[in-house]
C-alpha cells in the first residue's frame, strides 16, 4: 500500500522537480545579474581608490586622506569622511572601532544574495538527482505493470529521467562560479577598506603630534 503511494507520487514528482529547477535557475540568473552590475560599480570605485591610496603611501603624503574623503561614490571615501568627522569630534580613541562598525554595516549589502547562490550551487545537483531517481522508479514501475512495455520503454523512461540531473548541474555550475567570483570581489573591497582604515589611523596620529 505504501509502495503504491510512493510510486503514485513519483509519477508526478519527477516533472515537479524539473519545474522547481527551472524556477531556481531563473532566480539564480536574476541574482547573478543584479550582483554583477552592483559589485562591478563598487569594485571599479574601489580600484581607483586603491590606486590613489598606493600613490599617497609611495609619496609619503598622509595628508592626501582629506582629498580621498571627497569621493562619496566610493565606500572608501564614505568611510574616510566618517573617520575624519569622528577625529574632529572625538579624537583618535575608538577610531578603529568606528571603521569596523562601518564595514560590518556595509558587508551585508555587498554579500546580498551570495548565500542563496551558494545554497543553489550546493543543492541543485541533489534536487536533480532526486528527479532522476523518481523518474527511474516510474520507468521500472511502468515496466512491471504494463505487459506491452519492453526495453525501449524502460530506456526512454530512464533517458527522460536523466534530464533532471543534467538540469540540476546546469543550474548549479553557474551559481557556484559566480558565487566564488563575487566572494573574491567582496574580499578585495573589504581588504581595501582595511587599508583605508590604517591610512586614516596614521593620519590621525600625525594630526595628534
């Protein structure tokens, strides 16, 4: 009795799995496009700021911090603006913590959708495998219950069920690739913010002297 119910579910669930994978694929593509354009803009600004910070360090011009803070389009510029305002109002005590809080508040925005992409990348193959198993169950059940069924029927059912595994991999591979790519971009931006923090701390110490 229970087996009959399971096979009854398998008759419809294998197709339902494909629809679920298609839905996940659409969501994944949308998130990938959104993160690609959002992080590209932030990364470009961060790259320019990193170049300016490098030039300031090479020329030993710590006072360049004030001009770097005039770029509100970059995360680093907003962080420096916050840091300089804090220095004027409160001195240097707690400046590093202010930068850390700024990074902590900006990080979720940078990492938006990344956990979902990671979940899709790690679980879509298993969802596809589930669809394949259900399809194979259906194919063998049809073979057992239909007198006219033969090898051709079984092979057709199995080949059709393998579509679910292929679809699962098709959904997972781009999600994993872009998840790793976006994670690299976020790490680079956060490292740049850390460098700007150190530059601001050096600037603050010089002003105190």
